[in-house]
C-alpha cells in the first residue's frame, strides 16, 4: 500500500513538472537538491523532506492538500478561481465607477466654465452625482457588513450637501429647514438598521432603543426650533414641553425599564413615571400661562394636582414609607389631602362665592366620605355596629343631603322650581313603576328603607354578640 502511495505521489509530481515544462535538473536546482533526489521522488523510491513541501507546492503551483493527496482539488481550485474572478469584477466595478463619476464631474465643470458664467449649475450636478455615488460606489468601498451603514450615511450627507449647494448657488435661506425635514424621517427609517450594524460601547450596546428615542427626540426639538426661528415665532418652549410630555406619556415606561436607576428608585418606577408626567404637565401649563400673560396657572395646577391625588395618592402612599403614626391612617391622609386641594381649587376659581355657595356645597359633598371614614374606622365598636352606623349614616345622607343643597342654592338667590321637602322628599307610588317621578321616588325610598333595615339588623347582631362576649362561662 505504501509503495502505491509513493508511486502515485511521484507520478503527480512528474505530471505537474512536465505540465510546467521543467526538466528534473531545473526542478532540482530551484529546490537546491540533486537531480537524483527528484528522480527518486518521481519513481516512488522515496519521499521529499518535509521541509521542502512548501517550496515544492509553490514551484508546482499546487496546494499542500493537493500535493499530499497526489490529486488536484477541483472544487478548491474552482472556488479560488471564482473568488479571483469576483475580486477582478469588484476592482473593475470600482474603476468604472471612478471613471464614470470623475468623467461626468469633469464634463460638468468644463461645460459650466465654457459658458462663461463661472461655476454655478455644475456644483449642483456634482452634488447630485454624490448622491448616486453614495448608493453605488460607497458600499463597494465599505468594510464587510458595513456597506448599508456607509450607504445610509453617505446618502444622508450628500443629500444635505445638495441642499446646501442649491442654497449657495440660488441664494436661498431654506437650507436649515430642508436639512431638518430630511434628517427627521431618514432617522426614523434608517437609524434602527444603523444601530444594529455599528459597534457601540458596552453601556450603549444594550440600550439601542433608548439611543434611537433620544436621537429622534433631539431631531424633533431641533426641527421645532428651526421652524420657530424661521417664522419669527416665540412658541418653541411651550411646543417643546408639550412634545416632551406626550413622548413621556407614551415612551416613559420603556425608558424607565432601560435606564439604570439607583436602588431606592428601582422599586418605584411607576411612582417616578407619574411624578415626571405631573411635573412636565405643570411646567407646560406654567409656560403657556406666562406666554399668554394670564393668571390661570394656579387654578390649572391645582386641578392637575387634585386629579392626580384623587387617582394616584393611594398608590403613592403604598410606595412611599410613612411615619409609624400615619401608617394606620392612610385613608384619613388621603381624604385630608383631597379636601385641602379641592378647597384651594375652589378658592382659586370662584372667589366671589367662597362662603356663600361653593364652599357649603363642597362641604355637603365631602361630608359623606368623612362620615364613612369615621364610622368604619374610628368608632370604637364591633364590626357589626360600625357597619350598622355606616348604613344608618348613608340612609340619613340620602334623605337630608338634597335638603341641604336646596337650602344653600335658595339662600343665594336661586329659585327652585321643586323645593325639597324632607318630610315628603320623594313622590312614592309603589303601584307605578313606569312614570319617571314615581320610578325615581320608589327607587330612592326603597334604598333608604333597605339601608335602615340593614342598620337595624346589624345593630341587633352587634348587641347580641357584645352581650354574648360579656356573659361569663358556666362552671
């Protein structure tokens, strides 16, 4: 078997040597060995020294794999030829692009100069050529996997350059506007692809979404600023604040998930989101009020704070640590804050009717939740008795609250078409459940009777349980 391998090895060397037109002596001289050594290799009498393998491959024009296997690697040679052909095509493509764009630019310049007016339209034509070159030539010059990035960047820069050249040639003042209106949509479309391709520092490689949002937000603000300056307006600051407020409402949760936060804030991202939203809203309202020269900011701010507190204050109190003295009084704190904010809002809105109308009506409206808080939380009785008190208070409130409201309204000069009579508060006719007056009265009286009955039953259960607890055990 070894003799056959040596023989095929020798035949392969002899065949390649003859194909190249070399004698054994010429082959031996190039390897610095004797002719007899070459003869022994070709007859299969021996193998060449391993240190000569690379030189033999270079002289015969074969690979080491082909020499050791004593056969031509057709696939490898074909792939190498294809690669060489592709490299030649790429080189020729680049040369053709250089010649084409260079020749066109030279022709434009010569024609423009020949017209006797100096360089004018040729600059615009050359800038237009750069746009085409950015899409055809620039990707061929880019490193591997960066052709698209180079094309996107080159196209954007060449397009902006074209705007600048046209403005310089024609004396226009619209370059900044055109550049901003071009960068914004191109960034929205191309920046995700660019961010996936370009290498970024470690702190940004995992936050490409944040980088995308930040770049496009900055471009949008620059666009607004340019438009404001171009039109001579003074609306940039309020417009920018409203844009930031809207973007924060939509993208704030994502931003807070991706931005590194201190340990104290990591568990309070929702609280931080609503806090920033409220701050941006108040700042936007304040700027608008100052710009308009009006005095409604306090009312608007109190309205925002009241709405925010009414909805989010329970959540805020669960997130923010409270003093131990207030831990058991969260409901009291909530109602107190809402009451204070509502009172301040009324004071800022209608100063002429503070004591005469607005505050009394507000007091009637706030009386029920405060009574419920006292009944259910602070009366030192059993649960059944506290529930009984809550039902009784609710029934009394439904009965007397309209009477109080009616009295406040009539005391301030309003004429009531149907004065409320606490002795006969509703029109009741349990045989009529169709007409509107009877239906409303039947429902309200039924609710009050049900609440009164529930209060009596719960009170009886509470008294019974209390008596049972006080009874000493027998024996």
